[in-house]
């Protein structure tokens, strides 16, 4: 089975994502591709990697050893793929593939199980598991 695992709020705390939403709201910035918010966000995530959810990563490792495929499935922009994968540190080899949806994940339909902290994304897969990193 394919396990599609979200990044922010699942593998790492939702800290940077919430900061992004707050800054956009406070400064009236949009999320379009050329918005100046993305330079700020790239710097933020580059200079402040977030702690990883080792408990979930260990569970995913057991699933992979059992023959399952693991995909990072995130709404993050593809332009910050390097920083996102770098944050995974030694765990990046756990993932068979990486999909960056640049804010359009809700329109996707993926094979297998979706693991996400937002309920609205759970119907994007064949089965959804809501999981909040705490």
C-alpha cells in the first residue's frame, strides 16, 4: 500500500505554516507564485529546521520494512523542496518519492492512504487518517 504523508503538522510541527498564514493575513499578502511572502518563507525554513516526529517516522519505517511505499505528500511549494528534504535529515531515504503541490493539494487524487492533519485533505486518497503532530 502507498502511504502519502503530509509534512507540516504531521512530520514536523505546524509552526512555520502557521507563521506563514499569520504573516500573510497581517501584511495583506497573497499566496500567488510571485508573492514576496515566498522569499521570507524560504529564509525562515532554511534557517530554522523543525523537530521531526520520530515516533511517526519509526512507525513509517516499520511499514516500509513490511513492503509499503512511503511518499512525502505536501502542500509546500516545489521551490522549497531542497529545504524540506534537508529538514528530514537522515530520514529522507525512508521516502520513495516526494510530491510538492504548491498550495493545490486539495485538487489532487492519490492512490493509497493519506495521512494529514487537516480533515479537508483526507478524501484525496482512497482512505484518510487524520494525524496531528503534538
